[in-house]
């Protein structure tokens, strides 16, 4: 597969071109934004526990770094590809610009199912990957973070490997680290908290407020879905359905998030949870709810199921969970979509906070972090709402226009070298 062939990249590319046409973006700027600055494909050989050597494909794509160093997660997933990574890097460029961060867009990954590797094999994989992309990353070049299939332990191994190469501790090379080695308070739940914040902003935008009548379904009860569910549940919303890799559970009267989490802690997955109806993830997506949060992977709402979607609002907790065709259809049905580059930006915002704290060697308290996260997202939401009104476009396109306008100003100021 070439860099531009995946359906995900084509959808991201379409969003760029559509917004550019509406806002009459400088064609020279558009031409540069179509292509990533740098796309790296590497081999990641490791010795498995049985003594054999296996080589995995690894990637790092840096899309646009006009605003600052690259920023983006590292994904360990069996469907990871160079084209998917390029699409995610492009969306990261737009996401960072939209929320006003001095960072560019990047993304990385390895084509692997991490569940099939032992802890030692995962550590070897992470360290070898860090070595292979080492010349292209750093606190002032490109700062990775966790994504699907990776976590704070992955980042700790990555930071340690990079630090061994430099000869001194370099906590600023990654974010999403454990607190004990320079991580930030609030980082683990930041993306989910941002999703909850954006849903609240959307309700306020329409003159409403989340209460016990608000029904919510979450597809992807993991790093993003869990904190979003906890926060929205605390605010009074009824979380009626949750889904993970094993399937979904449903209770029209609302699920007890604490009981569900206790069950997962003992059993690993949602399947078999005794106090709710067992449903499929496909059924979950098609429930009649006020808010649907697709928080797992891209491309879960497509031409195949878009006519069955009954949610009034969709908050894109994952990157690209709705395909282009489905977005167009749902907008025509007056479904309000909170776009991924805004809705799930909480993670990169608090990653930015972690990066700044690491560089300054001065750490913030959780109250300051959560307030700053709220304020940055609220400002971006208002700016997007203003663009939607000005151009008379759906909120998803308005977010892209808002982002592109900021990137355009910066690229024009810096010019083209040489």
C-alpha cells in the first residue's frame, strides 16, 4: 500500500480539500499540506522469548511542523500501516493548530498485535523502535506519546532508551510517561475528559444541560471511553451502553460505571457482565441515544450502517470514526458531530503541558491542568462555532477551516525555503 491509498488517508485528504475550497485557502499552502514533510518506514527486528528473530514493520510520519516540533502517538496494532499513520499525522497537524498549540503533526506505529507478545518482547520491540527512529525525534524535533496498544510503560522504555543514547535523562522526548519520571498529572484521563468537556460545550451551545435524561452510548470502553463515562456519569448522564473488543452491554436505565469497572478488573473485558443485556458493538452504534461516543478506532460508522444511526449527537472520541460518506449523510439528518480534531484533543493538550513542565522542571497541580485544558478546548469550540456561522457549514468542516486558517498564517509568515 502506498502512502496515499488507505481509505482513512483519503478521508483526511478529502476533509482538507473540502475545507480549503470553502475558505478559499491559498492553493500553494494546500499543495504543501497534501504531503507529509517526512515519512519513515523501518524494520524492527527483535529476538523472541523462544530464541528466534522476528522483524516487524515500523513507521514514523511527520506531516507539518510549521508551528513547532512534531507531536503524535505511537500505535502498536496489527492493522497499522504507513498510509494510516500518514493520515493520523495529518489530523494531528490540524488538531494542534485548532487548539492553538505550538506543535506540528506526527504519528508513529508498529504493525503488531501487542497481545501476542510477552512483556519482555514488548520492551525489546519498543527499545529497538526508539533506536531506529532516534535520529528523527527529540524534545525539539518530534515528541511521541501513547496511542492504541501502548501506554505509560511503553513511554518509560522509550524515554530510557533515548536517554541511554544521549547519555543523560531526557524526559522531554516523550509524553504520557509515569509520574515518577516526569509524567504529568491528568494525562491518562485527559482525552476522555476533553470528550466530556466538548459534549458539555455542545449542550451549552444549544441551550441545554446534561442531566439524568441524557442518554449516552460509548463504543470503546478503554483509555478514552472510561474517563469520559466516569465524568459524564458524575454529571448525571445515563450511560446506557458500553462496548469493548469483546462486545457490548446495555441497560436502558443506566449502567453503574463503578460496578462495570470492578467487573473488568476481575475479568478483563465486558463480556459476561451480569447486570446488563449483552449486545454487539454494531447494535451499540445503532442505539437511539442522545449522544454516541465512538472512542475505539477509525471507520466504524460507514455507508453500511449510517442509515441505522439514531444518535442526535456524535462525539468523535477516536480519530476518524466516521467515513466521509457517513459524515455527509448524518449532517443531512441534522446529527451534530463534534469533530475528532477538537473532541479528542484533550490528550495532546495535556501532553503539551507535560512537555512544557519537563522542559522547565516545574510541575503543575491537577486543578491547574484541568482548568487549562477546559479553557483551551472552550476557546477552540467557540472559534469553531464562529466559523460555522460565518461560512454556514457543519461543525466538522468549520473545525478544519479554523485550523487551516491558523496554519496558513504561520506558513505565509515563515515562507518557503530555499
